[in-house]
C-alpha cells in the first residue's frame, strides 16, 4: 500500500511535468480509474475518451485501454501526442477484422453503406462510411434504414444481430466476437436470476443473443452505469467486463452488484469477465511510458483524415 501511494504521487508529478492527461477506460483496473479521477482526467467509453482528450488543453493524451482506443484518440487529435502504457493490448474484435480482408468484403457489396463499430483499426475506420459505438449503433442504423440504405456491419456479430433485430434493417454481418462477452452463459444466467428474482439484468450487446434476451437493459457501458443509478432495483446482475464495477459502485454505493456467469475462457482473472488486454495496463507501465515517452501511437495522416470523416459523422449525428 505504501508502494502504491508512492507510485500514485510519482504519476501525479509526471502527468504535470509532461503536460499530460490520463484517460482510462471503464474496463481498466481500479487503480487507473482512480488515478484518472484524481488528476482531472477521464474514465469513460472509447469515444468519450477521445473527445475528452480533444477538449482538454494538455499536449499529451495518455490512453489506458486497448490499441484501437489510442488510435481513435490520435484520429481525433492528430496534433497531440498520444501515449499508451502498452502497445500490446489488442482487442479480439479489431483482430478479427484485418483491413485488407475487410476492404475486399466491402468491395463485394458496392451498393451497401459501411458501418463499423469503434472497436476497429484506423484503416478499417477509414474504409467505412460510419463509425458507431454501442450507445448509438441502433439509432444510426435506424436512420440509414429509413433512408432506404442497405448495410454492411462489422466486426461484432452479436451487436450486429441485435441491431438488425431492433431496426429490421437489411444487414450483412462480419463474423467477429469479443472474447470476454462471448463467454456469458445463458443457462447459468437464468439459474442465477432465479436465485435473485428481484435483480435487474444488465447486458452489453457484445454478448450472445440468448443472454441479451434475458436483459432488462441492453446498453453501452455508460448506459449500464446509468441504469444502476436510475432503476429502483437493489440488486443487479451485470453481463459486461467487471472493470465497470468501479464506476457502478461510485454511481450507486448501496446497491448490490453480481457478476453474470461466464465460461471464463480468455479471462485474465480465472472465471470472471475481465479483458486480458485491458488488464495489461497498470500503474508501473504507465509511469514508464510517461517517463520515457515510449509507446507512442502513430496513425498515417491520410488514413487518419479518412477515419476522422466517419467518426465525425457519428459525432455530428449524436449532437
Ligand atoms: O467492449 C468494449 O471494449 C467497449 C464497450 C468499448 C467501448 O466502446 O467503450
Ligand atoms: Fe475488445 Fe472485448 Fe476487450 Fe473490449 S472487452 S477490448 S471488445 S476484447
């Protein structure tokens, strides 16, 4: 604990010295979320992280999360330096969708509008017409559907399937999945809910359809945190990365939060739901990166410019 205190003090000094602001994703360790809160940084979802970094005056944005989040910050802030505690933190959705294969896939459907989830590389975002997050995916697709457009959706097949069901849009789906959310188990969830009949079930739409079916609320990280605060229930069963409990506890300290059951494959903490790549971020590698200026994110300027157009389209739509 004394060691942690010393590291916290050193990191606060370093952030000031280097004119840097820390943005941490909801799925990172409590330590990082706490440090971001204490230093005027931000804890949020991937897009809000990039927007916050944009509005903040600091010349360096340090992104605690996975690589596509660092890239998204760079896409929206090409003039700023973007650092990450590690460049090894991947995302199975991003990995499932290499730009060359995806581009060839899109070429097969030239009459379709290309909508991609934020969990993709800068190159894939550049190939797309729209980038969306889970909080706005349904609204954007509904809007396109009403205009008579047919859609290519990538990379998460569960989120795509959910959006398709809600909107009735004509969608061709890329077959990617998140290794964390893919592990939530419908039968076990049903049994757990029977034991806690008063609990509300909160599900992130990267989960399988039979898990989404049992949800009282399906939503993005921010929407699920708000649900804990806003719903009258005293107990919640939560199907998303357990990193989110830090903010849920803060939003509603008196409520009881239960982890939804998983198969646990790929998790960094046994059978719980925790992204192994998010878990690569820590106070120590954050300090190293800040001190030495290592792990800088670079995005080809032309790719960045094209990707910014599709991200900006969503931001303007949301406004
Ligand atoms: O599952 C993820 O990585 C999410 C929810 C990312 C995001 O948009 O914040
Ligand atoms: Fe990717 Fe899933 Fe990890 Fe999010 S939780 S970064 S979607 S692998």
